[in-house]
C-alpha cells in the first residue's frame, strides 16, 4: 500500500511532496487479505520510501535505483543502514503514535554518530507539538498527519526562540554561548565550587 502526502514541511517551508511511502499490508482474515512479505512485495517505479525490511530483502534489485528511500520503524536501529546510507535520497523515521519517542534517538544517531547528511523525514503520527524537538534531533522534513493543517504545524518549528541544551542543531549549551560579565569574589565561601 502506498501512502502519499500532497505537501510536507521541508527546510522550514511547505513544499509539494513527490515521494510515496510503501507500507506492507497486514493480514485481514475477515476480508480474505493475506499479509505482504518484504521479499514478495512489488516496489513501484518512481520516488518510493520502502520499509527497512523490504530494503534488506530486495537490496540487490533496489540498490541500482537512484530515487529510493528507506524508512525505519521505532524498533529498528539506525546502525542497520551502516554502509547503505549513501544509496538513499531520503531516510524516514516512522512515528506510529504521538507518544512513541524512540524516533528522536534514531534521528540523533543518524545525524551525529553516522554523519548522515541527506533528507531525514518524520512520518506517521507527526503533530505540531513535536516539530521543534524533531528539528533539534536532526529532522529536516516532516510529513504531518493529514487531518491537521500543515501551515499551522509549520509554526511549531518556531515555538521557542532560544534553547539551553546542545543537540544536532546547536552544538554548544547556552552557558557556553552566552558571554557574561561575572565578577568572582574569592572571599566567598562557595568560590570554586
């Protein structure tokens, strides 16, 4: 099954999206639908973001395509893409529920530890409240939930004017970035603590 959005947020702007996300069909016994398997699913031509399991099962046939992306489920590790990252135009991380935060760590690891420089997209249950922190962890594209206003969600990237902690977007914490004229009184009992 292919999911697609007409628009996404990319580099702090709403843009048209020409990528589709391939999701494997799950079995529905009542409807008589069998589950799709990673090795048997047909990946259509065009710009398609495939599940990691499909990439792993069909690496030989998909590896020659220039417009291919991969998406990671919350329980899949970024390290499983080691050696293949340069083959993907986009890497997406799925957020099946708003409350599932494992994708933040995956994004951070892709950017900081694996030095991934390409498009890093959040997909699934992506809401305005998450965007600011997602950007801090390294995401630069967001496929927000279709039942929400994407232009309203865009404002979520500007919710805060300053950050305290270091992360992917700001390498030093605020106390290292802010110059203060602090006079230290060495007779103070707490001096040097």
